[in-house]
């Protein structure tokens, strides 16, 4: 699948309100075809409540529901949904970006920040 095909499939799955992180295209191009297919299938499972997500520990983000997945050895995906509502963000990142999201939401204390 081409990058635009993947984005179109995700828009069809989640709706036009879904936002992609700035490095989404670059990180998507690092994935092999089979990994891209598995990524889209995982998104479909999240949408259909077949994957387990969680509510972020930080109080200010308790209105969200978050799904995490490792796709390749260095690529991670974070899918964010408003509880009882729409999916709003999808982040395809390397370790640093993934850690930044987890730190922001309260899931971890990042080693990048001397924590």
C-alpha cells in the first residue's frame, strides 16, 4: 500500500477527524508491506473493540482511551480515542517520539529526561 492509500484507509475507518503525527509518512515508508497490512488490521481491531487499550494515568487525560503497539523493531504506534466517542489521533513514531507521548500521558518516566 502507498502512503496515501494507507491514510485514506485510516480516514475511512476512523473518520475525517483523525489526525496524524508529523513523522507519520516518514515512519510509514520504513515499514515493509506485510507490516503495513498488519498495522491497518490492528487499527481495525481497535475500532471494533477487539484490542485492549487503557485510560491514561494523568488526571487531565482521563477522558481519553489509548492503544499502543510495536510494529517494527524501531517503530511504535499510539492510537488515541476520546472515551465513548471518536478516534482522534494516530502516532507512528520511533522510540523517542513514543516515549514523549507516554510521558505526556503519564504512562512512564522517560530516561531521555533524566527521570
